[in-house]
């Protein structure tokens, strides 16, 4: 389980963030005592840090600059400051991403998983699902000698399901992921894409891989 | 200062002089002074008066000419005092003193207003940061509790907050943007994501064409502009939005086109004016007349030109032209 450290001085916001992350399958740790944050940051040994810019006593940017001298742990800056100048400043301090408040929770989760993926070493573009080899580079699913080419949309859907295998992925999550990749599909198109994806998985010998959970979403078994 | 104006101004003095001289002549005549002597004395007096008047005229002319010319040319007329030299004659000196005093007081007033606007603006920025915290908390709570109904209202609150923020930013002189190469597609996609639920509820389809270009702008401001245009399309019953870009070596033209109710021709020239609501604003949706005004102001500040084209009942197209700076053109093509 990936561990995410939340450094946010607004108590409610910090608690709700932790709830969001836990329900998305992460281990969330909150910093509640803001003296000596830098040391706590080091000690936590997190896989990713969510860092607020406006902290009591110290600014997030200074904190990040210091932290970067010792660690490469990915950091996403969270801020209610909205100018481009702030963003450029944060990125130059070594932030991996920058998200302004209020954030769409689904998008926040997408960004977190994108940053985690980038920092992880799985850069080959190849994943496994059972005997199926998923190649994002080729846009294909291969099972033994059989191969199915997926469209861009189908690949985005399959990847999200695969990433959260065994969990329910809502239609809303899928839609957000598609739109985030410039595919502005509507409800019908999403259903069509999912049924095509099912068809292709069936061709490869996995007819019931994607399960529909009524009023909740989909689940990759 | 023309000679005629000067003479006209001096007319009472000349008339008094003439009458006085007439009385002197009558006086001389009663004392039987010879006609020749009278002519000579008149000649001397006239010559003296001419020299005095010419000198007076030539001494004042440069000062007043300069004063009038500066007044005409100056962009900020209250800085007039800085632009003129103090003359040697009395009236000019008085005028200069008065101008100096009044300019000083004007500058003080302006400085005070500027300070007040800046303080107000700073407070708005601070307030926006503060209000965004509870809004962010609410958004997370609504998501965590699985209550999507709240989410839409929270998004509305956030949109109104952004309006205030960008209105203040567009109205004040302070520069708080950065112009750098910005990928059009990314900015549009981020904005579309923000409005996704609204767009999908109304079955609005989005198309993008050739947006894989970089333009010189501030991405946050452009995001706000896209947001306003999308809200307008939603408000005015579009079912399709097409965003396309045309990239030439000199400029990039962005076209934001929807198939909504369009704008009546007589309203079209005024849509970017402050508080203009027009026919559509009155009959179709609640309009404050601020959205496009702020958009236009932001474009002006960023140096983009914006224009609109529409056919009622058919389409509305907003065009934004992004210039390309030669200085950056080289870097842009390398990216």
C-alpha cells in the first residue's frame, strides 16, 4: 500500500483528504504538529507528499527546497493561491505537480496516481493482467498468440480498471480519466466503449473480466 | 498666442490710452501749441506704446504657446506643471505657483486612491484564499459522503469566487501574470474537466481541433477565459462546442464556436461592455453583464485581441488572437 503524507494546517481539510485517500486505497498520514515539520517529513518515509503552501511558521516552498536537498520523494503542492507566478515558483522549488484549491477529488486522485506512476520504475509501458500482456506503447492486449488492438479510449478505461483492480471504479472516475486525456466522451459513448472492451477481452478468453456493479460502477476481477 | 488675441485682450487699455491722448491733444490745442509739435509728440508717444506692447507680447508668447501645446499633448494633464518653465513675468509666475499647488494636491489624491485600491485588491486576494479553504473542505466532504448534489452548488460558489478574483485583477494596474508558452489543449482540457458534470447533464458535446499548439499567455487567466466562454455556451443553450486553433508564423487564432441561440445583430457590438446584458441576458438567462467584460479586460492586459461573430439562432463564435513575440518565437519552436 502506498503511503501518502498530508501536510495541511486546515484541520477539516486535512481530515477529509485523509478520508479520500484511504477510501482510494492509500495509507494516509497527517501532520498535526507544525513545529519541526521538516524532520517529520524526513521521518515519515512516505511514497508521496501532499504539501500546503501556507503553513504556520514556514512556507511550503522553503520547506520543499530544503526537503529536496535530501530526498526525491514526489511532492504535490496544494494551494489556494491561484496565480501562475505561484505555480512557476513551486515547480522551480522541485514540486512534481501543483493543484489549486478547491480541487475536484477525482482529478486529485488521478494526479496522485500519475505522479506515483512517473516516480515508480515501471517505465517499460508493459503491464500484466492474468496471462494478458498490456502494452500501452503498442495500445494492445496480447494473450499468447492472440492480440487485440485497443482504441485510445478503451486503453484509458482498461488501465484505470487495472490500476484499481478488485475495487469499484465509478463511471464518474472513468469519465474524468477520459476527459483528462482530451477525450470528451458522453455517457453513451462510455457504455459503448466498455462493451467493446468487454468484447475484446472475451476474444482473448476473459469474457467476465469486467463486472458491472449496479449504480456504483465497474470492477475488474 | 496669436497677435490678434493679444491685441483684443489689450483693447480696453488701448481705448483708455486713446481717450487720454485725445484729452492731452485738446489741452495742448487750448494752450496754442503748434500743430507740428502736436504731431511729433503724438508720434513719440505712439512709438513708445508700440515698443512697450511688442516687448510685452514677445515676452509672453513663448510661455503661453508652450503651455497650450503641452496641455494638448500631455496624456496626464495634471502633470502639466512638470512640463513648463517658470516665466519672468508676474502673471506667469502666479499661474505656475497655482498649477504647482493644484498638481501636487491632485497627485496626492491619486496616490491615496491607488493605495486604497491596492489595499482593497490585496484584501480580496486574501479573502479569496481564505474562502477557498472551506469550499475545498466542502467539496471533499461531499465527495467522501457520496453526495453529488452538493458538488454542483459548490462548483457554482467556486465559479462566483473566481469571478470576483478576476474582476479585481482585471481592474487594477498591478501585473500579476506571467506570459510564457502555454499548451492550449492542456488549458482547455483542464477547464472542460472543471465543467464536466454541467456539460454532460445538458448533453453538450465538445470538439477540439488543432489545439496542440503553444501560445504566449498566462495559463491561469486563459483557463478563466475558457471557463467564462463555456458557461456562456451552457447558459445560451448550445448543444455543441467546437474549439479550434489556426497557427501561422505571426499569430495563433483561437476560435470558440457554439451552436447556441446566438446574439442579435444590434447587441453584438456591445457584448464586451461592462454591465451590458442585451436581449439574451434579459429573456434567456440571468446575466450580470460582467463575464465577457472581464474576459475582454483580461485579453487587453495580456495583449490578445478578442472579437465575436454570431448569427441569431445559429451560432456564436469568439475569436482570440494570440500574438507571437519574435524574442520568444525561437524558443517556442524548440519546445
